[in-house]
C-alpha cells in the first residue's frame, strides 16, 4: 500500500519538479541549501540547530498572526488576549502554538548549545559562530521573558516587576537599565509599550541578521567533524609522529657520525 502511494506521489511530483527545475533551477538550489553532511557519530543530534530554526520561524509566523488582534495598552492587553481565546477563529490554536513553541524552543536551543559544546564545535575556526550562538540564546531568553509580560495578567506583570527588580541590583548599570525598561520607577503603561517594542520589533530585528550570519558561517566551515573520520585522523596523526621520530633519529645519527 505504502509503496503504491509512494509510486503514485512520485509519478505526480517528479514531472512538476523536473518542469520547474528546467525553468528556474530551484530544485538544485533547494538541494544545495538543505544538504549538509554531518559526522556519522551522533547524527540525529545535528538536527537540533534546524529544529531551533524551525521553531523560531514558527514564533515569527504565529506572532505576526497574534498581532492582528493584540492591543499593547494596559487597559486592553488582557482583554484582547481574552478575545483571541474566545472569539477569534483559530485564536486558541495560534496562541497555543506560540506559547508551546516558545517553551519547546528554550529546551531545544539549550540542547543545541550542549551538542555544539560537547562535540567541540566551538573550537577554531568556529569561535565566532559559538559567540554568535551565545548572543542568540540570550536574545531568545529575553524574547521569552518579554513575551510573558505582554499578557499583562497577574502572573506576567509580577514576573516582569520581580525580574526587573532583581536585575536592578547589577553593579553600575542595573538601576539605569531598570528605569529604562520600566519607563519610570514602577511598572505601568510606559512599561508595556517598551516591552512590546522590544518583543515585537527590536529582538526579531536583531535575531534575523544574526541567524543569517550563523548559517553563513556554518556553511563556510561545515559541521565540525564531518570533514574527517576520527579513526582516519588518528591514523594520520600516528603516521606523522612516526615520521617526526624517524627524522629526529636520523639527525641524532648524523651528529654522532660527525
Ligand atoms: C536562534 C538560535 C539558533 C539557531 C536558529 C541555530 C541554527 C543552527 C543550525 C541550523 C546549525 C546547523 C545544524 C546543527 O549543527 O545542528 C547550527 C550550528 C551551530 N550552532 Fe546554532 N543555532 C542557534 C543557536 C545557537 C547557540 C545558542 C549556540 C551556542 C552557544 C550555537 C552554536 C552553533 C555552532 C558552534 C554550530 C556549528 C556546529 C558544527 O560545526 O558542528 N547555535 N546552528
């Protein structure tokens, strides 16, 4: 049954793909974009970056849809979310995806960071990509934190108020940053306006080019470990050591002969 469905699908899709490829070259382009060799060891772990990319794009998409109804004022924010959840077509689904995808994103990005750390992908020449990754995870965390406050319910409000108060004890800059983020001494309408700008404009605008550079650098260097097999590399290393030892032995022999 499955092979019949597969054969039928290929029969329909293949001619369309061939037709499009001949005229645009888009299939080759997609193949080039999607194909990236990974080391044999831990192959599934190398999909975590792509999973992060998928989830962050899902956040952008569902976030834009939520913006059609969300109102960023202290009087209307909570009501607009209530409206999304009760009256808007697919509102609970879109908001649910945005909420759960944000939570899963935090877990997946953490796992991606662990994978790159434990496979040594931060080493030369990939240091800049690692540093960009660290900035990315910080921005994504702030994205999650600001999103929490946008609900403007008791939970979101107090999480933001307490979070900012804790941050305000940071030496030298803490108090200034807290006043800037709150828009005054305490949380109010100016706070929600700032949280909104940070969540909807500032962070996505910073994330998009950084993700672009992250992927460009990945393509430039390839996945760490895919360029060699560990056993082959060890054999080459041993061979080089033997050659060096032999050269040293030869030198010593010549010295002793005068
Ligand atoms: C928005 C967040 C991020 C996105 C969309 C993203 C995306 C990706 C993708 C698609 C890959 C290639 C596939 C893979 O290796 O899994 C990758 C590789 C890489 N990522 Fe990320 N990443 C993000 C965050 C991070 C973080 C937080 C770190 C570490 C601090 C990081 C460090 C790296 C490194 C070093 C590589 C190269 C891996 C190698 O050469 O083996 N990334 N990233």
